[in-house]
C-alpha cells in the first residue's frame, strides 16, 4: 500500500504527463489516500483533464477538486454566447433526440437537464459542451428514462395472471405512446383487471397507465 507521500509523487507525475494540463499551477495534497487538487487552470476542459489524470493513479481513494477556472482574454465570453454555442453543439449530436436536453448557463457554468433513453447519451451531451470556449463548469442533471418495451409489458401481465391461476392475457391489448401505456380488451374480474394494471405500472419507463379494459 502506498504512503501519502508516494501517492502525492505519483499524482504529480501523472499530472505532468497529462498533455492537456499545466501542472505548474496545480498543488496536490494527500490525506489517507484522499487527493485534493488546489490552484487554478485556464479552462474547464483542463480541470476535467486533471481530475481524469488523478483517477488513473492506483491507490487513490477519493478526489476533491478545488481548482479555480481563470479564463484569459478571448476565452472570456458572455453567458448568452456560451448558451448559443451549447445549443449548436447539442443540435449536431445525432445520437440524441431533438429537444430532449435543455441547457442553462449562469456565470459560465452550464446546467444540462432533460431525459434520454441511454446513459451514453447523457455522457455524450456533457462531452459535447465541456470543451466550449468560456465554460467554467458543467452540471449534468440529465436523467435516463428507459423506453417502454411493449413485449415486456405483455409478458409481465401474462406471467402475473398465470402465477395466480387466472386465464392468460390474450384478450388484453397493450399500446404505448411515449411513456403512457394503455390497456384495453376484456377481463373476467376485478382481480384480473388490477393484476394487469399493477403489472403495467411495474414496467420501467411507464409514467401513466390508462385503463380501457371491459368486463365480460
């Protein structure tokens, strides 16, 4: 196990090796394997590069980033200019549905929000804006909302009914529009109806269940 001094030396060497970072302005403190980076950098991309470099070092238990982003000259931009650049960058991402992500810029810090279906889309959005000129920080509040799987809903309803010795779900129809799931068709009792509804609610991604089932 590395001592704090050994860990400090390794982190400083890794920062010096990382080409995207000017390690001359970064101080490294170590306390029982917890690394704290102090000082300043010229961009948020450099700050992120420093964090990434530290996390590559074996023996690091946690990282605290206390680096100030000090923009120079032409790197200073208004929030409006940054917001426009963010909008353009997100629009060019073919992997993310149009208008799925919202962005707010305040004092150079970008806050991303919205919903996507996959985690890689969440990270792609952050990667697209992290290196923009004038950015001081990025807060990623994008949530991952799984897409409703029609066959999975149908299967779950069938299994729920069979487990309780009821008829199968062949007479129940399932349709999906966005995150709204609609059940229609025929059921033979309140128990069957409730089982179908509860199964629908248990499906990942469902935000609303519409019951149009009729009794026979």
